[in-house]
């Protein structure tokens, strides 16, 4: 089957959940999704939420060109439904594939706006996931207002220490119901995360955000795991997204110790780095 276009985008972890105080921040990691635009329709089992259909619908609604019939093929190493931004990566990669075929010359901001519309249409997001989408498209962290267009949404941004390693603790599929009110009730903790970000301390923000999400979802096991990891050498730890995956950040010298600790708890791990790191972690998926 003929390939018409190709696009990719990366996964990410949360630094500030947008549902808590109306502002969100994520940062990209070196796990990725690649999408091929094909000339005929095919079944895509990886697309559980109908994101690709939503992308096609939103693309056409913008008046952008596309053949009458297209299909998609997806290859990804981002775990699905665990808070690692697989939906944002899928939407962005698909739009980039269409953009490459149609020569429409969309900027990352344009792609982000269509990706957010697509995720809202597929009902896989409550906030619109502008923070996750921006992290899937570009390196570094960006504090965003998800109610604004992408080009106007960035409030504050910064880089990250490229020597750091990210351990993802995978704890199965999401079971907790996400309640807006339960997140609003943790406003003080989310504000603490925001203050850390504004002071240029994204790792402190990651841990504070993890505490807030754990409290909002009654995930006290996540709090226990985070505390143990920090006591064992991690510089930050917390739930990513709405969970249940954990993001543990450390220096490479502490990687083996922390992986063994998490594996000993029965938690599957993936080790990676932040997106745009000059050095990839040997053996990382």
C-alpha cells in the first residue's frame, strides 16, 4: 500500500496537571509515535479513542486538502492510557503526516491547535491537552493556558538538565475515575507546583504535582512509591497525567538502584531521557 505522508511526535510526562488550576505543563521524553498516511483505509487497533478519525474530520473542517479516502498506520512505543501523552503524540504525528503529504506548511502552533480540537472531538481529554500537545511537538517545558490558541498559550518556558534520566513506572491501565472537583480541592498543592515552576524548579514542580494528583485520585500507593524513590536517590517522583504511570527522575548513577527498587515492587519500568537530550540512554525502549 502506497505511503502518502509520514509524521512523528513524542510522549511526555506531567509537571503540572491542567485540571488543577487551569494551567498545565508537560515535558517531552524519548518515546515516540510514528504515523504513516496511506492511500487506503485500514483498521488501526492502537487508536482506541478514534483520534485518527477525529484528526481527519478536523483537518477537513479547516479546509485543508486531503484525498477522499486515506488510511493510517501507527508504530509507537508509548504505553497507552497511563498518562504518558500517547493521545497527544498520536494526534500530532497524524497531523504532521498529513502536513507532509499536502505541503500545507503548518507551524507547530497550527498543528497543536488541530491536535487539541481532535482530542476534544474524540473525548479523550477533559482539558484539551494543550500542555501535553506542546510537549509532544517540541523540547523543553512550557507552562500553558489551555483555553487559548497555541500561539498565545505559552506563559513561561524553560529547558531541562540533559544529564537526567527518566524512569517510567508502569502500573497497568487507569482505574480511577477523574473528578474535576477532586482536582479543584487540591488547589493548594497545585499552586505549590506552579510556584516551583515560576521559580525555575521544574523537578520540584513535578513532585508537588504528583502529590496533588495522588490526593485527587486517592492513589496513596503512588505517594508511598514517590517517597521511597526520593529517599533512594531520585530527585523527583510523581504520577504523570492522571496516572497511573509514575515518572521518576534521577541521575544516571542512581538508575540501576531505582529500577531494581521498582522492579522489586512488581512495577515494570522503562528508562529514557528527556526529548532533545544529546545522549540517548543505552538500551532504552
